[in-house]
């Protein structure tokens, strides 16, 4: 592979103008399509086959007027006031009348007031599904309530149709990129060199994200898919360019090193590691498809496509841009370039390998301690309590909780298919079911049933006593579904649905898929790393380290988001279950990134071992030659992901935190500390393969060990030119 990448690198250098032009043209074309012909992202996380989705599909078919999106208008009188005051009542009725005239609205329910008459709500039913309700309709609904506001009422909005949009590009994300630039400048020792990874990464991530937006016109995807593609594409794009540029400048420290040959060698060596590491990330993200959950599959494939673009940018656009800058990227001081960074990595490598067993035990115990909270992991989807405190969704949640109790925000929908029950028995069956539902110890109220036109479908609203994020509510959903046999016996079918039930179903589906996904990832790691390093012990060690990183990251995420620690610092409005798809996403993404660092770090160790045969020295020299760049790459990842921790979207916030913490732990504790300690303990045994396995394992040579020396390469190049001249 190294030889082919070397040839490829020379080709990109010599045709740098064409390569850069092609990328810019691709950016213009894809950018134009993504901006002008993009689709509409959804905020719903639906999973075909789960009970709540079956109920939703049935409602759309048999009771369409009850299946559209709902905007819950919540209103509150000032302290000491009441909604029953004549002036207030008149203003509220006028506003709700205007709300009924908003395009797409099919019904506005009569206002329902709390016991103290200070807080009330009205449900505005749209014809469209929640994700299809336009911004114009939402704005018109808000404007319709102006008269109520003028009368002194506080008006807030909740419901499925009023889910907030996911937005990125705020100050925190920009600060993350600025920190990444500062790290690049320190790592590369040049402002020009520091700017190049950002520039090339932005080209790749822009094409990727805009391409995803264009594809959303044809494939339904969540807004989280675009943000994830942005997060991962930007982080790996910067890192991959950093590895190649760092290797190029390291080689240019030799005054006799030719620029063109140096770029080609950087692509052949560091670029080989980029290709291999990128392939692991792509495969891990694409493997999200094994969960059988469409929105997660699309999310993984979108991010994988962006990573693929980052790899292609690294081995084509980066060398072309490096060729443009030529001698300007040659370090001014060879001494500073070679000694200072190498001395730091060498000192750290010697420190952690001096007493490797002690370092290994301390590191493992520390990571297991961080993982302890993960034993109480609960999965779910964020409710409006998790929205920013100053958002209308959060305010409506608080008002409803104050006026009607915590369970009102967790209202369940019992959908009863009566088609198989004789018409004469339907009323009695539904009445009996309502009595049974209301009699559960966790139910506050079971509302009177509402039926469709031909009485083949009934809907009963069930209000729990506990909120949507409470474990008791999850237990209640499972208990209510136990009433299904009574209805089934009569010839009907009972479904427990609604937003809360859907979140519980999605969490259950993902929990079931988690063991298989972990098994696939671990097996994949063993196979890929066995091919990369022609070793059995190195892959086993890498996989175990990866599992420790995931456990520690999940433990920290549970401690912060589920247990409610650091809420003030991280601006987390309310503690609650961890986002249901976060563990699967974390495992897939962190696996790829962990293997990145493993490949870049251990490949330099193997490269030294291939040339010297000294296993102990290979560990310290590998740290000396790659420790700085791996540390810089990890800090860039942490900065980019960490910037998203301060995003207002609770899902993006938790994903950003989990990835930032996971990368930090994996890079600095596992790869930079435990890996050299383990390699020192293994010695020469780390690089062995059984004879039969050695014969069938392909030799990919990602370290470039089989590349000819510079002099030999120059001689071969001169000979090739002579042959070309003779042919003319």
C-alpha cells in the first residue's frame, strides 16, 4: 500500500493545479445542490415495528384527524390572578379563535384549567405530521396568541409540533475551532502550516455536510445526522491533515530532502495510516446499520461519507496544497524541530515504561472507577425539561408541572383497535379498559375515550403520576401493556403510544441491539489490527483498551447527565436518562478514533522495530516520534467535540460531552500511557504471529518499511525520466 500511495502522492504533487481545481469545483456543485435543493430534517426518532410506531401508523390510517402534530398552548395568569376573570377569558377565546384560522389547523380544544384556575392549556391539532408543520404556521400560531399576551397572560408552547430546531455554529463551536488552530500552531511550529489542516478540513466537511443536506431531499433523516457529520468530519479532517503535514515537516528538517519526494513519502507513510485509520472509522459508522434502526443507519452512513471525504482530501488535496507552498513549509531550525518535541515524547515513553506493570494497574483501576456510574445507565429521549431554561418548551413544561402535576408532561395514549370486536360490545370493552387503566397505581387520570367516525378505533389519554424521565413511568408503560390480553381476548388490539412511550420503545430497541454491535466492533478491531501490525497481542490489547475507554466515557456521561452533576457549569437544565442512541453512537465513533491513535502510535513503534529489531527501544522511540502529533490530534478532537457541549440541543450536548471525554481518556490514558506500558511488558512477543496465520495475513505495509531510501528513489526517478526522454 505504501508504494502505491507514494506514487499517488507524486501524481497529486505534479498535478496540483488540477487536483485543487477539481475539489473546488466539487465544493461549488455540491454546495449549490445542498443550499438550493436541500430536504427537511425531522426531529422525530421513529423506529418501524415498535408498538408506539404501530399505533401511530394505525392512527394515520384509521383516525387521521388524531394523528397530526400537536402544538400545546400553555397560558398562565399573573401571580394572584385567575383565568376565569372576564377580561382574561375574552382575550383567551379571541386568541384561540385566531389560532383555529392558522393554515393547517384542524382543531383547537377547549381550554382546560388547573385547580387553582391560574394555569391552563389548549391543544392545537394540525393536519400535517409534526415534522411537516411549517415554520410559517408556527409563527402564525404564536402571533395568534398576541391578544392573550396583551391581557397579561404568559403564553408558552409545547407539543410535538413545536420541537425546537437543532442549530450549530454558535460561539462555543467557534471557540473549539480557534483552540484547534492554537494546538496546530504549537504542534507544527508554523502559522502557515497550522492553517492548512483547517483549510483542507473545511473543504471536506463543507462538501460532506452540504451533500448530506441534499440527500435529505430524498431520504428522511434527523437534524442530528447533519450535526454528527459536521462534528466528526471536522475533527478527523483536521487530524488526518495534521498527521501528513507533520510527517512532511519532520522530513524537511533534513536540508537535503527534496520537497516533492518528502510529500510523496508523507502520503505513503502517514497517509497509509490515515487510509487505514479512516477505513476503521468508516466501517464502524456504517456498522450502525446492524441495529436495524433506520434513523441510526442514516446517521452512521452520513458521518461515514464525511469521513471518507476527509480521507480523500488528506491524500489528494493536502499533498497538492503542500506542493503549492513548497519550501515555505521547511522548518527554519532543524534543532528545534527534531529535538524538543522528540525529547518530550521520549521522556514520557521512558517514564511510563520504567515500571510498566504499576502504570498498567493504576490506569486500569482508574478507568474502572470512572466507569462505575455506568452500571445505573438508563436510556431515553430528552423531554422538554431538558430544553434550555429560557426556551418556550421548557417554560411550558414547568407551567404544566406546576398546574397539573409532573405526570401531565408524560401523557400516554392508549390506542384500541376495535375492528375485530362486535359493534354491540365495543363501548363496554372500551369502558372496561378505561377502568382498568385508571385503576393502576401509577395513573393519575384516564380520560374519556374518543372514537373515530365508524367506532373502529378508540383513543384514551392516560396521565401518569410521574414525569416522562422517571423510571416509574417506564414501569407503568410495561404494566399498562399487560392489559392487552383482555382486549385481545375480546377481539381487539391495545397499543400504548405517545411521545413518552415512543422514547421508551426506542431505548428498549437500542438496548437489545447493543451487545451485537459491541461484538461486531471488537471482532472488527481484532481483524483490522491483526492485518495492520501482523500481531495477535497488539489487537487484543487495543480492543481491551477501547472497551475501558467506552466504559469510562459512559460512566462520566451518566454521572453528569443522568445523576445531575456539573449541571450549572455545563448549562444542563435538568437531569434525565442518557440519550437512547448515544451508547451505540459512542461505541462506533470512539472505536474509529481509538484505532486512529493506535495505528499512528504503534505504526511508528513497528517501523522502528522493523529497522532495528529492538522491541524495548521501539516503544520509546515510537513515543518520541509520534507522541507529540498524537497528543495534538487528540486535543484538537477534544476541542472540536467540546465546543458542542455548550450547544442548546440536549442531544448534541450529551454527544459532544461523551465524545470529548472519551477521546481524552482514550488518547492520554489508554494510548499514551497504557499502550506503551503494555508494549514494554510484551516485548518481542507483541510482534509475533503463528506461522499459519502469518502466511494468510496480507502485508499492507502501512509503515512504509518497503519504500526505497531517498537516494534510491531519486535514482529510480532519474532513470524513469531517461526512459521517457528516450521514448520521445
